[in-house]
């Protein structure tokens, strides 16, 4: 699992106008090694009432974003091209892909349908 710290301003932050004026940690991301591991965590959390507020295929990665009661975000993701350390395809795609430039936040997915597939 990779632990990355990222500070970003995105579409989701527009809803939180007051908070967006303050410097803060926007979200914490945890990367899984396989899609099965990510989906296993989704399946474990869902019966507890913990479901993602956003689930997307971002091209380079598949990510589920969860929100805690204080409105902080946790991102659980998996690289769609293997581990970042071993395969730079994900980073190259994010930097150069016209698809990514047109849809930087990816395509919405239904975790239940992905799990059932």
C-alpha cells in the first residue's frame, strides 16, 4: 500500500465555500495493490453504512472517496496499470493523455456493479 499526501483544489471543494478559504489537508489517500483488495475493503465497509461519496475510474487509477463526519475526505485507490514504483504508465498517462485532460476527475462508476463483475 502506498501512502501519499496530496493538496488539491477541485470541483468537490466548491460546496464548502467557507472551508476553501483556509489552508488545510483536503484528503488522505491510501493505495491498494490490486482492484480485488480495494473492492474487498468496499464490501467490508458497506454493511457498516460506510459508503463512498464518489467512486471514479480516473484512467490511471480507480478511486473511492469517503467523507468523515468533519467533512474530511479519505481516498482509497488502486493503480489501473500496476504499482507506481514499478510502472510509470499511470503518471505518464495523467501528464499526457487527452482523455485525462478532458476528464481530470474521471468517470463515475458504481462500486456494486464493479464488485459483481
